[in-house]
């Protein structure tokens, strides 16, 4: 739904969860509650698209574009981990996105996944067609098919691996993150005047930094609230 400011609709605020997570993720729920207290609706999308087993970045992007609405609608995207990469990839192609808040985004996603899985893990994934994962939303073991890999690689190839984002961006990353490499965020943000990088003493989940995230996002998004942000 649009956030209403009198007669003028404001941008939609959309939250994009990470890999093997879901709309009920702790960060998404906490941020939605934070903005609900301010009269703003942060919609938490379901990006397990078309399903977790057959997860595709292209389908995640399509879900976000559909959630933004019509041609005249605009959106602010909050993206965590793989949701952060999804937000970037939508923003570089869709002029309706007016700002990003990225939380430990999975930039260079396949490089990072290969680092974590190792050569043997990637070989086994390709040969068997499946990789076993922890489903954080359902709190059980699950699996993702290998088709996820070429789908991400095809999207990365369109821009040399790095998202070409031109909209104002707040990027918050934990120095103790052992899932998505902080160095990728530093490298991507370097030299970009429209990107504000905030480093915190936290891990990938950023659960100890929720208050800091909310405060930074409040300040960053102030120009987009109300008629002045139209």
C-alpha cells in the first residue's frame, strides 16, 4: 500500500529479506514495527520465489517490481543480504526506485557463495543438482537447486558483476560479518558520493545494531517523507 501524505501518495516502503529467510525475519519485523509507530507501512515481501527449492534472483526481482505498483509509483527498498543484492539489481534497471537501505548486501554473491561452499561443495551442488541449507524461516533443513547459480551469474554479467546503482543509498555492514564480505561493500561504496557506508561492530544478522540501523535510516530517509520527498 502507498503511504499517504494528505492528497499526495508517497513512495512504497518495501523490505526484502535474505537467502533462506522470509517476511518474518527479525530485522524486517523490527523495522516494520519501528516505522508503524511513525505511521509508515514497511511492507515485508516474500522473496522465496518461485520457491525456496527453486530460488531464482530473476524471480525475486520480478516480485519486487510487481510490488512497486504502476508506472507512476515509486519505492524505497530495504534489502538484507541477498535481498540487498536484489534491491540493487532492481534499482539499476527500474527508475521507480528512489532510494536504497542495504543491510550486509550480498554483493558479488556467487564469489562469496563459492568461498563459503568451497570447490568441492560447488562441484557436488552442480553434480547432484541440490545444495542442503538451513531454512531460517521454517527452522528446518531445506535444499536449493543448482539453477540458482547460472541465474545469478547471467544477471551479474550484465554489469560486470557490480550493480550500477545511481540512487541515494545507505549501506550498513558489520565488521564481524563472516557470511557477506565487508570488503565487497567497501569496494563498491568507494568513490560513490550517493552511497553512505556505515560500519558497525556486529555480525551478518546485525541484530545488535537494530537501534543504530533505525536511527541511520530515519536520518537518511527524511527527505523522502512527506511532500518534500515527492
